C-alpha cells in the first residue's frame, strides 16, 4: 500500500506524540518537579508526583505564605502529605496552623499533639499549642505550653509576650508584668512586649511608668512598616498587614490616653 505524503506526516506526528508520552511516563517525577519548580504548575506536579509526600509538603509550604497565599490549596497539599507519610516532619504542625487560622481549634490542637508525639523536640509545636489553647480558653494548658516552649527558646520575645497575653486573659496582671519584663530582659524592647508591659502597669495603677512604656511602644509602632508587622504573623494573609498594624497603633494610643488621664487625675 502506497501512503500519501500527508498520511506519512500524520503517522510521524502520532509516533512523536507516542514517544513523548512514553518519555513522560518514564520520567514523570522529573517532569513533575520541573513543572513545579519552573512554572509553579501545582496540579500537574501533584498528578505526576502523586506519591511524593515531600513534593506535596513543598507545595503546601509555598501556598502557606511561602511565595503565595492560598489556604485551601495549602491545606489540601498538607493533608495529602500526611496521607502519604504521616511521619513527615512538620506536616501535622503546618496543617494544625491552618486549622487554627480557620478557627477550628479542636482539629488544630489535635494536629499539634500528633506533631509533639512524633517530634517532641520540635519547639514550635508547643508555641502553637499555647496559642490554640489560649483561644480555646484553656488557659492552664496555654501557660504550660508556652512555658515548655520557653525552655527551648528562652530568648523568644513572642513566647514571653504570648505568655503575658494568657495571664492577661486570666486577669493576673502581676504575671503579665513579670512575663513582659522577662521578655524584655531576654530579647530587648519591642512594640509587642512594651505594649503588654504598659497595659499590665496600667491595670496595676503604676500609671507614670505605664505612660513611659506605652509612649515608647507608640513610637515603635509609628516607625514600623506593615511588612515588619507581618513578620510576627507569618501565617496570616499579607493583605491584612496594614490593617493589623493600624489596629495595634489604635490600641496603644487608647491605653496610653487612659494612663495619661490617670496620671493627670492623681
């Protein structure tokens, strides 16, 4: 049978595509990694690397403020990671952080407990456990968790500040003052620790000192960029950084005015 030139070209094209298909199947993991690393084609990479837990974890981290911010995609890839390898370090921790941001505190704490059970030396899990418990209203667990975290990282201003926050929730202003002062001693002054200390002093009626501390916090906040504020909240949406900084400054000014009025009326 004699084939026309058009038929020959058609057969050649089919053979080329067949060869390409065989090559993709043979090297699909490499193709998937290339699709992700170069073009950020996460769905292609997830399909071609469907059994690669590390790849899914990497994509989850990217969408969890590691380059983009898409909590649904991040959650999907972290959940897939765990389904492939429930012992992959950090997977339960990251999924728990997303549940926390969604307000699903029971699920968030469950994931943190799993991470702690697998990797008890991973100190960040105790910090997140403290945050979650604090938002749940389980203040005793929150205190224990933050204190455990601080045994690993006593220089962490955030650990001391959030311990102060829990004591504030409990109404124990002496402990708020103590935690904030310990944080300043360990890490130096910053807007968060100064605010916590200033509010504690205000509630303890140490108003003159409260004015000085809160005024310093106000100066710090006024000289802070939204991006600098956001560095303290790496899991949050960058779109909210400016509003978060504004709200913090408003809270500082409110408490500073209270302290100044208390001094004037003394």
